[in-house]
């Protein structure tokens, strides 16, 4: 057999193997169904409002400034505000990152997303984009974010393991996930810190910061993605 004929035969064999399901690298995320991820072993709080408190009350406590300082949000960064609601953090993040930075604000309720988009347009925030996410997938672009903020909403995520797994590729190298929540059961619109750390660790995030906030019973936790992302079927659910 000539070298040319041998190469052609090898190529045909490789194509035949691929066509028969043999193969070539990991599946794209879009091909992995939700059924492969474990369910949360704890209650999931219902979404009751897009407003956690009034903006005036939160500003009196300098809430956003304090959280952004602890999170290390700086000018020029790209930040995602997940569960953005009416935009309390979106607006203040836009001011903090400045004209050379970017903020992506996301919510899963179309009406809330639309109202926020109107506010962003009205306040002429050219460095903010508003989009609709999905309950189990934030649908964020890969390797894009220095920080991903989730403020008083983690306990409302219906499929936390799938959500966190699909979110991981969107972090830049050295990027962090910043979660603010209340220290109480998930059924009561909070997340016990130990449970939060366990759920994120199950998907390959390491906790790097733990702080109490001025609001009673409220905390901030920071996480980085480390090591390979686990296969969905290998994720072990935490007991709430």
C-alpha cells in the first residue's frame, strides 16, 4: 500500500469512528441536559420581589460601596450583576467601573429585565448591557468577567449545581464570584454560609473571602474557580 493510500484509509477510518459515536473531546455545554445534574437537597425560595429594600435605605448604609470595596471592583473591570432586579447594583457598578469598564445586568423575569433596560436607557449608561438569563443557565460569554455578583438571590436559584457549572467558563483568569446573602435557611430567603461553601465547592469553586456586612445577619463570600470543572454526573449534592 502506498503512503498516500494509507493516509487516505486512516482518514476514512477516523471519520467513520466519529460518525459511529467514537471520539473527540468533551461535549459542548449545550449538549449536556439538565437531567445529568443533581437536584438541590434543600428548599428553593420563591422569587417574591425584584426589590430587596429601598435604594435610599441601602445607600444610607453605604451597602453598594461596602460590597464593591470588599469585592475589589475597580475602574475598567467587566462585571456581571446576576439577578439584577431593578438595578440597584447595576447603576452603582456602572459608576464604579467607569467608561472603560462594562456591566452586564441580567434577570430571568422578562418584565423586570425590560424595566431595567428602560432605566439604563433613561440614565444613559452606555457601559451597561441588559439581558435575559435562564433559571439554570446565566448564558454568559466565556472568559469575560472579572467579577460576577449575586446579591440576595442565590437562595432563589432552582438548580444551583447546573447554574454554577454553566457559569464557570465565563470567569476570566483570576476572576471571582461574589455572593451576598443572609445567614438563615433557604426557605426563609437566605443561605447558611456552610451550605453555600459546600455547594460551590461541589462544582470546583474555592472560597477566598468571608466577611460579615453591617446589615444584621448578612454576609459576603468570595470564590474562585480552581482545577478542572467536574463532570455533571460526578457532582455530589450537599445536604441543606
